[in-house]
């Protein structure tokens, strides 16, 4: 039965390129240019899928993206769930099966690549049917940058399937010539297989291009910014609602015409055509001429078009006026249609019935303009009585609609409105555009349509087989139930019934459901309006949206100049913002705890080295730099002498700790400040904010220099000796190089700025060299420190060492609700300065409370226990009935080599007044006792600082 | 002591970048160690004029303007902010000249030579490659030669400079810590030109 | 993807910007002199209109300048006739 339903000639398929594919285990043949749907129909396969809720057989209803029924799961070349068979191109090796309701995501990794392209144009034309092509031609000839995007594999839109003529020749000739001319324009980009699925603010449109399984990227997302947009998105044919309107073999009339003309496929042998308007007659004629027996044209109108009637009479096709199809028979395929005379509009139908045997029922309830993109861009729509559907009605975007989307259905009018829209768009974009000549087309006079929502007299009075949304299996009965439950607007009914929420976003069911609701409510369709149209117009995979941003490129990985060394030494890394920082350097066989204890011990007893290049650095210059820093830090920086360094806390105006770091005065009018690794960008933005908007009188410039410097912390009692060895020119004595001072000089032959600062309580130096020399100096220091057992250490050891000294980490021990006083750092808050950021807030009643959460130390009674960070602190050993009063939580917790036990920092209500008390922390299912301490656990006297 | 060894942020990427170049289509390479000095001064002040003179050309005062002055390239970064880019080793000289020209007037001069590295992307495919991650309109009608912009390329901030001589040619100035990420991204995005399968 | 008009760099995609909330919320000249209530109003209270809103943006991925625009929060359109200008006040 291979291609039994394929016509001997005609169509736009490539008969020289047969392709073999597999549908549900059947080996079938189609041709290049076929969709899966057309190839299935050519092989007589009508039943494709099973409906999602009721398990009813479903076939192919449409020939494009509006298909509500024929969903398939593609298994090869790559598993893809839920694709309409009408949009899948057949190719060799395609393997697909009909969906039993729901699709299935692939379990293996997708080997394909996906990417993104940003582009700009003067005129974006969406849709390459007659209107879109005419628009593109007018615009392109002006020299404007034009993009034409169309979802189909080739341009032409309705002209591909209608078999009509333009200028006395096949319309497809005009399509070919127009496309060829457009392709010649250097500033025109043609994007077939590209669906514009989203229309956002300021003429930003996003499209998905299917580039093919063998392309360098399988799908590409286009992010387009257009000066002007022409929406030539066409219209979708509307089905009709009657009993059993969902059987395989029931097809939109225009789609059937497309299958005959474009794909040379007969969708059946014996057809009934049921219509409310003229357009289905063309389908009847084309199908008849292709060899389909048209048993009856059933027209809901009392008076039918004399033009079409005469064409039918010539062919012996019988027309039943004032008649409707009220129900159907058949299981896997329609076998008969049941006709009933409808009587005049508004009257009850008579009961005259006739059963007509057929294997195909074409339906046309009119046309719904595809206003989706127009509406996404917040354009309004109005109900057009003549076509019984919603059309665009004004937009704030630089956009215009043309062609069928405006409710114009005759090809000639579509061409003209397109050419005008293209000219107007190009002119609006500043180009001297002329109207492109449009080809002559002949069209019959159009007789008014009858708007029919639920066909009167349909077989089942309860409406349970009268489908409004086939994709959702939602029926007239569901709509009635929604209205009976009190819902009287389309948005509510949509949510109650799920109409319009399937993969097809209600392309065929949207206007229909509004009509049915209006009928049930007894109001006008125009009064109800539409539901909100949202992106995407057709489904888009997450892989396409992610594009290149997956795997290693998911987010930038920031590395320091010494990164490769850390990798070579087997460091494990911790993510700090986007930075990769060495976490710890395990020796073979070491777990994290062992490695960190070893690193801590090495630093406290000998010498260790850490890469601290990630700390943010900002150069502050200008005659008012000192005054500026006095305003942004809680302590006084203007009194700092050149050559000295001070630790500083920054608060936001609400008095909460925002960041911290060191301030180095490098010259009278120049400072270098450091920030936390994760906070650098925010601190710079915060400082610029105040400088540019409130303190505009201050003459200060800020420059981020974070990556100019590679920074090495050399820490431990032996650090002075190591530095002396590699930097013989430096005076490293305690007297010559005091704590919190800096010097410039050669370190390992590189000009460096060396600072004596410590974040561990140990004697320590921080060596800054330009990034380019970071690795060199690091390695020289490593080699020089070898006799002293120098040990590289990571962030975990740094955290333990600073916690032993009670130094908080902003962002770990603080969370935006902690003041300097809460941290016990009142010493860093100036009482002399008139003002600084946060000062006023310290006297707000809430900030001045004495029972705020304070940073304290905690020692678990079980010295082997390391409390989990985030653990709650409670008063009593028994939790009792909820709500259990919470006193605070653990912010940092480690095992200490020097203490020989676990210890923690925590914020606890009134914590400083509880020092010595025993509190409890629920760990697992039991509260464990902990002792509240001062937050400084080690070397309280600070004796180790000077080595 | 031997001369210290300097390593640019993409020193280990030379071969990778070379391999992702396509003859006659696309060339990606690091231009390491260029001197870079940030200059801040009130553009309307006499000091700004003196700074321009000292550099051998006026400071560009239009958004995104680039001025070439001998072997120096001066980029407009903001209404009172410029980046002077020059050959390796020129940083000290530029700083001294600008500082002298400021002559005590309020301004700022900061050596940022190692803060960013420079990637050059050259060839007929350069624009398409960049537009895979850059949302700016890089069409010659919108972004001419000797224009610059601070923007995003993929997820990294960059200063983008159009330097066309014969073929389209761009500089990407990227923070040193982001350089490898950006290089990896460029190599990945250039894959289709290497395999020859891509449409422009 | 809104286009935000940076007064220095021209219109750019909104992802290049940092949002700064309501404009023209002036920090009291002498914070120590204002009542707790007035101080709290400055810190925490902002308008949230449906319609035209004057707000601050900073071009963080570009020139780092703060500026003010008027935007209709309903349509997301920046009002072009009003133009944009350098921001005058900070909002914490
Ligand atoms: Zn800007």
C-alpha cells in the first residue's frame, strides 16, 4: 500500500528523493518535502494518536502548527516528546509513534548543539505568505535591513497549498521569483523554518529556527530587535462543534486542500464538506478535481454563493443549504456523517436527518486571524462581525499587521495590504520606500458567512462528545459546567476547563470556545473577548533557550593567575560567587577534615600560603577621597597616615553590615580599598550611587582594579623568614615593618606592594604583584618556604583560622540584618564622626534594642561534635510543644586543631549577656548542650600577630 | 636573579585559539601585555585639553568614540572616563604624561594593564561570531570602525572595539579572571565555522 | 527585553542595568536631626504606582552612571518625551 493515496504527479514534494521512515513499527515511504502528516496520509494512515483524557482515536486535523490532535513522539534520530505530525519533516531514519496522551522526555543526553544569535533590522516581517512576501519586497527594495521569518520549510504560506494563479501563472512561480529577489538583496535575511514565538517590549522578538539534525546547531534562537515589525501571520481555520467532531478523517477544509495541492496526497476517497462560509468550496473543487468523490457540500447558510454553486453543478456536486452535520459514526476513522436541516439562523432545527457514508469530513467554521504576536505585544483586538473572529485593533509598538491576520481573506487584498505595510514600515524606519507592484489575482465575490458555534441539534444533548478543544478533550459539557459553576468570563472558563492550555495554545479552539461560552451565557462574542495570548506561540525546548549556556559555559568560571598551580596540586575548589577558589589541598588518602586540620596546624605552627587574589580591589582617588571614605566606612579613614592600613566596615543606610575589608592609604589623595570576593561589584555600584547622586560635591574617582593584582597571603610564625629570603630588599623586622603598614619593593624580582595584615591572628604578609607575575611569585615563595614546611591552604582552613579568632565573614555570619554592634564590633564604629552611612539607624528603636541577636561563640559539650551550620539555638533541653522559641542559629562551625574540639560562631538573642550559659541546639532528633562563649577562641591577647 | 616570568591570562590558550581560527574567515588571538591606563578628568576642564595634548590627540568626547594617537588608542568609556591602550611597557610613560598634564587638577590615573587582557577577533565571520553572545547591533551602519562599547558578551562584561582595517576586526577587552571563560565561549561558538557547516 | 535609554551610551538591553527603585527620595541633609519616623520613611517607604513612575537605573555593564527615567509600569514603556537625566538622589 505504499503511497496508495499519492497522486501521480503535482505537489511540491521531491519525487527524486524518497525517504524511508518508521511509524509505530511500520516501514513507510515518503518524499523530501513531506511532513510526517502528509506522508502518513499518503500511506492511508489517519489514526495517529489517542486523546489525552478519554483515550479516543484521533487523526490529522490540520496541516500546520495549529494541529490539536496528531501528536507524535519522535524516537529517532533523537527522542522528542509531543510534536505535531504536521510540523515534523520526514527524513530517512525518522522513527515516530502516536502519542497515547502524554509525551516522554529523553533519558539519554542530547548530543546536539543549540545556540543563539542576536540581530537587528529595520523591518522584521513575520510570515512569508502573500502579505509577508509583498511586505518584504516593498521594504527590501528601499535598502532597509529586512528579516523575513516563516515557520514553514519554504516561503509562500497559503499560496503553497491553494493551487491558485497570480498574473495568470501558478502562484508558486511568483513565490519563487519573489524569494529569489529577496535573497539577492545584501541587507535581507531570509529565515525559513523559523517560528517567531515571542514578542516583547520595544520590538524585541524571539524566534526559533530549526536548522536540521546535521547542522552545527540543531536549533537556533534568534533574538531580534526591529525598528518596525510587519505581522503577516495569517489565519487559522476554525473547526465546528457537533457530536463526534473529533474522529480521524475529520479535517479542516483548507488543510485538506493543502494536502492535495502541496503534497499531492488524497486525504480520503469519499468526502462530505461541512461549511459556514465560501472558503471550503475551493477545497471541495480541488479535491473533486484530484479524484475525491465529494458526496455532499453541507452549507449552514440558507443562501449559497452562485459562483461556487455553478462550479459545483458543473462537477455534479450536490449542495445542501441550511444544513449541518450534527454527528458522525466510525471508530478509527469516520464512516458516515449525519446531516440535519438547520432552519434559518436563530430557529430550532427540524428533525430531518440523513446519513451519508464517507471516509473524510471537511469542516470550515470560518477563519481566526493569528493575532497571537500582536496580542503578546499588548496590542488590542476587536471582534469583527464579518468574519466572526478577533482582529488586531491598534498597538503601541512600532508594528503593523497585514494580510489575513487583519481579517482580509482574498489573496489580492492580502498582497496589497502586505505591500503597503512593507512600504510604510520601511518609511517609518527612515527609508525612501515605494509600493512594490503586486501580481493580479482573480477571486470570487465573497458571500457573508454564518457564525455557528455549537451546531444546533447535535446528537448528544449533554454535549460530552462535542469537542471544543480537542487537544485538551474539553467539550461543550465542560463549558456548560463552568458557566453553571458561576464563571462568566473567558479567563475563568479557560482555567476551569483547561481549554486553550495545551501544546497548541488553543489555535483552533480559542475563538470557538469564546463563541460557545457566549452562546451558553447568552451574550455577544465580542463582549467576552479573548484570553491573554502569551509566549511561546509554539512550544520551545529548554535546550534551545539555554543555547550555549550549559555545561562548562553555564556561568562564567572566574579564575586567578595561580589557578593552574592549584589544579596541578590537586586542590579541590569552592565556588565563591563566580570564582573558583581552592577549598583545601588533600594529600593522598586524606579526607577534608584531616587535610584542613593539617593545613591549620601548619599555618599556626610554621607557615602557610593562600591565594587571596579574589578579594575585590577599588582604587579611590581625589582630593576628597578621605572625606568620602569617612562617609562610607563606619570608622574614620581620614586620620589614616600614608603607608598605613586600617580594617573597615561598611554599612548601608539602614545600619546593617554590607561589606568589610582593608583600607590602604597609598598617597595623600589616594587609597586602595579591598572588598569581599563576592561583594566587589555591589560595593562599587553602592559607592558610585552615593558619589554620583548624593555627594556630587566630592571630588573622587573610583576604579576597579581587582584583576590587576594577584594577591598572596603568606601566613604563620615563619612567614617573616620566608619573605626575607625571597625579598632581601624589604625590611621585614617588626620595627621596620609594623602591623597594618605596607611597603613597596621587590619580591622574587617583581615589584610588589606588601601589606602586613592578618585574617588569622598570625604574623602575616599580603603580597600584591601584577596579575602576570602571580604564578611566578607564588612558585618562588613556595620554593623559598620549602625548608620551613610551607603549606598551601584553601578557603576552609582560612575560615577555621579566622573563626578561631572570632573574625566574622560578611555574608556568612551576617545576612543583612546584623549591625556592627550586633557583631560586637563597636570598636570599628566611630563616635567622633558627624555622619556616615548607617549612623542614624543605630539609634532607631529596633536597632538600639539590647536583646538583638549578638555574634557569640558556642562550644558543644561533646568536644567531638561539629554543629551543623544553620542549626537553631533553643533555651531548653526539651523542645516541648511548638512553637518552640528560637534564640538564633549557628552561622559558622568547624573542628579546631588548636582547640582540639568543635566550635562555632552563632547569632543568639542577647547573646553577649548569656556568655557562660548552657543553651541547646537540636542536632538530629535531640537538643545537644552548648556553652555560650566570647567569639574569640584563640590567642585572645593577640600575642601571635607580630610573630 | 633571572628576569621574572610573566604569564598573560590566556598564555595557555595560544594553540586552542589558533586551532579555532579558520583561514580567510576568522582569527581569534590574544594580544597580551598591552599597556592600559584609566584616565578620569572633567572633559570640559583645561586639564582635559592638556591630557589630550600630552597623549597626542584630543580625548574623545562622543559616546563610544575611539581616537588613535600614534601607537596609543584612546577609548571613551564614560562622560569623564577613558582607557588609554598602548604597546607593552607604555603604561609608565602614559601615567607620567597624563599625571603631568593634570598638573594637580582633580583627576585620576590608574594603571590597569593587567586588569584586562585583549582578544582580537578578525575576519568576515567576526561579526556573526560576536553576535552569538552580544546583543549590540554590530552592522557597519550602526557600529563603525573606531567605535567602542562596554557591554556583555555571553555572560562576561567586555569592552568591544571595532578596529577594521581591511577585514572586519574587533578587540575584546575582558577582565583577566573572565578571560578563559570568554575564550572557551568563543572557541565553542566558532565551532560551526571550523566545521564549515554554518550559514552566515 | 526592555531597552533602557542610558543618557551616555544610548539605548541598551535591560540586562546591562541595575535597578535603583524610586527616584527623588532624598536622603535628609542632616540625618541626626530627623525623627525616627521620618528616617524610617526615607529608608523603607516607596511608591508603587500602576502607571508613570520616576525611577533610577545604573548602567552597570557599561558606563556605570546612575540616571533617572520615567517609565509606565503598566506598559513597561519608558516615556521618551521626558528624556533621561543624571540621577539626583540615592535610594538605599
Ligand atoms: Zn551607559
